[in-house]
């Protein structure tokens, strides 16, 4: 996978940025705080959205802006994609819009932040967290893996290598097994319960109980039929008596109804007379109210400006008030506009004066900053000149070492002379080895000969000495041993002399290398010191110009304040006239209110007179109604007398006695029927219960048969889930062991590159991802025991080894993303940085197509194929980016920038 292009609008410090990225090593360079890391965060955010952020979506929107846009073009597995994200802030909320599409004609589109994130996760086979753990070493997190617990490191690497899925599947299988166990245990318990229930019911003889209950029910139903026939006869007797009582009751009701109607008519007549009296009293009160209102009208005539309270006078007075109000309001509006205009002008002018004063203060602050920067540049130049003097003193000391050396060798010839002496020392050492071997053999021959002589035998032929012509040969061997010992001693002395001379030349060669470095450094420092002195002079001139501009702004502010004071006085005069006109308008409104009050009171008098007329007519109508009621009352009294003569009290008493006897019998028979009904219900319920138990027995037998089949199936399923759980666990363990071996291999290859000439020999990684570093003497070390720089470099090696393993494991199916290093040199000294450069070159050799590095280190900048420079404008606080050809740039110059 390669990042091809990133385009930003209002993202963090970037107002507008567009950067194309290519294969190879790209170093993003710039001052601290200029926004280098934000470029990488934008790429990360484009892929994973909010999951890539430590804060909220609102944090990425540039301060003072409401919208941000991020576009990323990337190529993965030969397919080109474009991700577009848009954020807009409104009403305290963030609207997040996101789309992804393939740009090479492939039919791939996704819409929505979640859909795009899920697609990218599936495409790269890693989510945001895995991306950070594998390919993106963020600033400050270089030691993240080495500081993690073995469990955290194990989970991280397993997830990257897709082993986490196997653990997820194993857990699912385990959950399924536990679920089957729960269900199986439940079904077995239910099976035992069914056996107990069936045995319990079979002991009850349910069919015999059913026959006995049905016989008792038949006898009870016969008794119920007999009592119901007798009850019907008693009901007929009660009905006949009730009809007789009803006839007499109707006559009595009609009599009572007529008497009630007479009472109602009499009460209505009395109520109507009371109502007529109320209307008479209301008419008297209305006349008194009219007199009172007329008196109050006279009191308000002067306030209204009227001589008399007539409709014509009131209309005329209203027209006069309307005209006066119109004149006042027109003049009042003009004065208000003038007052507001003067106030606005005064406020605007005062604001402009304040702005000029504020701008003057800002310009003076900028002048102070420029003066400080000039002083800082001057101090920097002095520091560099001081460094130059120190370097020259060091160089003079190194040159004196050449002058004091015994051998006639200069700084250019020290290294060549050392190599020549090393070759001679190698020849001497070979000669020492030969002499040592020859001396050993000679000594062995002498010893063997002496043993033979001691035994009385010839050392050459093994015959008795008196018979051997060669007994004198042992002396020659002894002489050869002495010669070899002398020659070996001379050779070792020559070797020691050469060692001493080579050690001296090593120091001289190191001094020569240091002199070369000092010469280059002095040249760079002199150039930078001159640049800083020029910069200091330019900033001093700019500071003087800004102070002159501040003085001009303060003078303009004073003139503006004088004009603002004049406008404020004009506004106060207009405001006084507005108050006068508002008082006049209030007087018009008071007069109109008095006119309105008179009108309302005239209207109230008219209403009162109308009310008097209506009540007079109402009294006359009520008198006519009462006359009609008195005629009806006479008819009702005559009807009451006729109904009183028609009621027979003896027949009523006889019918009442029969009805009471019939009801007494019905009450008794109902009690007996209720008792029999209860018995009937008891028997029916008992029969139903027995039938239910019989059905339950059959159902229990059927359920037991079905449950037996279910238990057998669950036992088979439990065995299958147990085997599946074990299979996933074994598979994960086996794959982890393979990955541990591969990771240990790639890690040691990387380790050998980085630490090959150091005090460490190799790394061991056990099955739980516990890391151990071994020194060359075999002593084990925990990685945390390494120094800060070594620990950081060790962790970078680990991250690169994981990246290699992931790349080699899925190469061709899912290419890995770019390797991203954000400020990887924070904890590294110059020696460790050189090793990091070798590590970067090695990763390129392993086939990593794109490496992005944020750094300002000289060596990393020098190793770049392309350089991206990030700068921030101090006036707008906005960052910009530009690509440069790394091969054409002066690395030392970039470092000073």
C-alpha cells in the first residue's frame, strides 16, 4: 500500500495544503510546532476517522473555522482509492460526512464514516489500533511495545497476525459448549423429574376414581331437576300476586304524580312572583347607576378638552388629538434617528480609536519580539563563534599530536600506515603459529627420546643403546628446540612492537578523522554565524519601522477620539429634544384617554336604559305566565280528587300476603339448589381434574419419549463443541509457535544489523512473547535494563521486525501500509541515529516500498529520497508544505534551519 496524495483544508494548523507522496524514503522536516506530525495524523484520520483521534472531531478543525476537509488518495494491491472526509460544526455539534471510491474504474464505493472505516479495516486487515501497533510509530510512543506487559504484547501481535480471530472462535465454541452443558443438565434433570411424576400419577388409579365421581354426579343432577320444577310453580304464584300489586301501585303512583304536579305548579307561581320582584329592584338600581355615571362624565370634561358630552363634540376632539399626535410623532422620529446616528458615529469613532491603540500595542509588541529575535540571533552568532574557537583549540591539540609522534607520518598517511602494519602483524602472527607448532613437535621428540634413553633404548630405532649407531641424534633435537625458542621469542617481541605502533596509529587515524570533522563543522558554523548576524541587523531595522508605525497609530487614535466627543455632544442635544416631544405625546395620550372614558360612560348609560326597558317587558311576560299556571292548577286539583276515590286497600293486602309466601318458599328452594349446584360443581371439577391428570399422564409419557431423543442429541452436540473448542485452541497455539519462531528470526536479523558490533549477541522470544536480550558473555538482560537510547532503538527494531513478519506472511494478498516513524530520534544520540539510518535502509532492502519519517536529524535527512519542508507563518499561525529534491539540498544548512 502507498499514500499517493494528501490534501487538507482547515485541518489543525493547515489552512490549505496539497502534498503528493511517492515511493521510497520521505522525510518531513521543519521547526518544532510547525505541524509536521499533523500531516501523518491527517493520513491516519482519513483512513479511520474518529478512531484515529486522541480527542474529539472538533479538535482537528482549525481555530476560528467551522469546516475542515481531508482528502487522501492511496493505492492498495494495485487498486487506487480516494477517501474524502468533511467536518462541519454548527449548534455545538459536528456533522461528519465521508465517502470512499475506487478511482481506476472499479465498482467500489462506500458512503458514511462507519462504512468507510469498516471497508478500510477489512482492506488492510487491521483496525486503527493495529495500524498504530504495526506501521505507525507515533511521537512519544516509540517504547510502547517494550513497556507493554507480555499479555498486552501477545494480544497486540496475535491481532496483527489474525490469531485473535482464532481466540474469538475458540471463546465462541467454549460459550456454545457451556450453553449446551447448561441445556443438557437442565434436560437431564427434567427427564428424571418426568419419571417421578409418571410413577406418582400411575399410583392414583385415576380411571376407578373417574367412574365413582360420574355416578355421584348423576344422582345430584336428578335432585336438581325436581327442585327446579317446584321453583317454577312458586314463581307463577308470585307473578300473579305481583300483577295485582302493580295495578294498585300504578293508581297510587298516578295519584302521587298529580299531587306532585300540583306542588310544582304552586312552587313555579311563587318563583315567578319572586323573579318579577327581582326585575323591579334591578330597574331601580339601573336608574341610580345612570345618575352616578352622568356625574362622573362632568368630572372628565375638562381633562378631555370638551364643553359638552355629545357625539359630535367627541368626534371633533378626537380628530384634533390625532392631528396633534401625528405632528409630534413625525418630529419625534426625526429626532430619534438623529440621536441614534450621532451615538453610533461616536461609538464607531471611539471603537476605531481603541482599535488603533490596540494595533499600536500589537505593533510595539511585534517590534519587541523582533528586537528579542535580533538579540537571540546575535547571541546565536556569538555562541557559534565561541564553538568555532573551541573547535580550533581542539584541532590545534590534535595537530600537536602528529608533531609529537615518533614516526614520520602526517594526518593523511596515518590510516595507510596503520593498514600496512596490520598486514605485517598478520604475517608475524602466522609465523608465531608455525614456530609454536614446530617447537611443540620438537619438544615432544626430545621428551620421547629421553624416556627411551632412560629405558636403555635408542630414541631413533628403539634398539638397545649399545647396539644402536644413532644414539647421538637426541642432541640435534635439543639444539633445534633451543633455536626455535629463540626465534619464537623474537617473533613475539616483533608482534608486541607492532601492536604498540598500531595502537599509536589508531589514535592518530582517529585524530585525523576528528580534524576532518572539525574543519567541516567550523565552515558550517562560520556560514551560520554570518547568516545570524545579517538576520539580527534586518530584524533591528524592522523593529524600528514598527515602532514608528505605532507612534503614527496613537496620533490617529487621539484625533479620532476628539471627533467622537463632538458627535457625543450632538447626540445628547438630540436626546433632550426627544424627551420634550415624548412629554408632549404623553399629554395627547392623556387627553385621548379622557375622551375614551367619556365615550365609555355614555355607552354605559345607553346600556343601562336598554336594560331597564328589557326588564319592564320581562315583568309583564311573567305576569301572563302565572295567570296560565293558576288555570292549570285548578284542573290538577279536580283530577287528584277522582284518583283518591279509585284505590282498593283490601285487595292490595291479600295480594301482598300471597307474594310474601311465594318469595319465602323460593328463598328456601334457592338455598337447596345452590347447595346442590355446589355439589354438582365439585363433582364436575373433580371429574375434570381426574381427566386432566389422565391427559397429563399421557402428555408426560410423550414428553419423556421426546426428551430422551433430545438428551441424546445434546450429548452428541456437547462432544462436537468440546472438540471444536480444543481444535481452535490447538490451532492458535501451533500458529503462535510458528509466528514466534519467524518473529524471533526477523527480530534477530534486524538486531544483528543494529547491534552487530555492540555488546549484545542475540534475542530470545518465548511462546508468551517475553523478550530477553543476551550479552556476548551470555548474561541475559530484560529490555528495560537497556539505556534510554538503546531501548528506543531496540523497540524500533521490534516494530520493524513485526512489520516484516506481517508483510512476509500476507505478501501478495494484502500489501502492508507505509512504514511511518514520527520523531523516532527523540531518545537517540548520534551513534544510535546512525544505526537507525541503517535500519531504514535495511527495511528498504526488505521491500518496504514507502517509508515516511518526521525528523530534523541530519543523517535521516541525508538518507531521504524526498524531503518535505513544513513552515508556519507566525502572523497567521498557518502551516504550509513543499516538496524538495533531497539530493540537491545542503543537509547541514537544513539542520541549521
